[in-house]
């Protein structure tokens, strides 16, 4: 990141769960965003954290032209000069791997899951025996009141990755919407248990995507410049990248990849460093 010309780095670190390494923060001149709350895998707090990072960067005297979300599981697969060149040539307002979810005509299994999770909520769990004779607690779902669902009146659901590449005008648009008070955010705050780590559908894959997807003044491209392997993945998490992904990474025009594991991906990371990044 420090090799990118004039790059600014903002970090949201959940100090509710672990201390922050101040030595690294000072070494790389990172702007730390005050923790907005205890984060978890699928919770609206994660959206607030992302917006807080974007706002810190946007409020700088010299605003960045492009804003990219990355995590500790992401890693560059192109040189800093190549990344800077690609970003400099981008013309759309946002780049997000997302799609419109149509309540009436969607044929994707994932979209059916998203639609069902928006329309219904779990009233309780009842004992149930599967056809294989296995006991489990089955959720009893009922329809939500139509009035509480924000996706109506020409405001559509967009669902997709939370790895974003946003222009300055896209970030400005998001901040103007006051996401903390937006109807989609209100939906998550009022219709879900805030202690539940699995608010469904995942808010960081719905909130920003839907707000930008419905912005008529913005132009978006449905990709995010990340290489991610979902083939055969389970539990809604992408596959950990290993050396078997080398050929696909080399062939990809993506700028970053995920997700990496320090141990399982060690050989691949070393190869990326020496053959791509020249470090």
C-alpha cells in the first residue's frame, strides 16, 4: 500500500475484541478509525465501520480519487505501479461485484435465499425429524409486515460482495445518504436481534450495494477487481487460496485476491512476492 503514490490508509480495528498494534500503525502512518462497536461476520456494525473508514479518508484536505476496501485476508496480485495505472484509467463511479435481486423473476438459488430472508423472519424453532431420522430444531418462519421492508416503490434490492472500489463522487453520495438513518439500515436495526452474529441477508452485502445500485446519478460496473475462488465453497466463505491457484491468479486481470491464510497460503504468497511484486 505504501508503494502506491500518495496512498492514504484508514483502518477500523475492533478494540472490543483485541488490542491494536500501535508500532505498526505508526510505522505505516495509518489513520485509525475509532471502533464503532463490536463487529461480527454478518452484522450491521460492519457497515458502520466501512462508512467510518470512507468518511475519514473523504474528509482529508486532499481527498483520494479512489477508495478500496481490503481486509487482512486480501493481498495484491499486481505491482503497485500496475494497480495505480488501472485505477487512474477507471471511468465508472463504482465497481462492485453485485446484481439486482428481483422478487418476482429471480432464478438464482442465492437470490431466493436473499428474498426469503428479507420477506420472512424466524418466529421460533420447533422440534423436527428429518427424512433420515435425524432430530433437529427447525425454524418456523412467517412473513414480515410489508410496511417494514424498505425495498419497494422503485427502490430495489442489490446484493453482492463487500469488497468495493468507489470513486470520490460515489463516496460523497453515500455520505449524503446518512446511512445510519437510511431505511435499509433501519430495517436491520429494527427487524434483527443486534446480538445475533448472523443477520440475514448479510448487511455488508446489501446496504451499500442497494444504495449505490439505486443511485440514478451514478454509473457502476459489476465487478470489484478481486480474484476470489467460490467453486465448491461452503458456509458462504470463499476458498482459501493456495499454490494450485497460481495459474488462475496469473491469468486474472484482478488487482487483489482473497482469501489468504498465513499458513495454508504461505507458498503461494512467497511466489507472489518474488514473481509478481518483486519483493
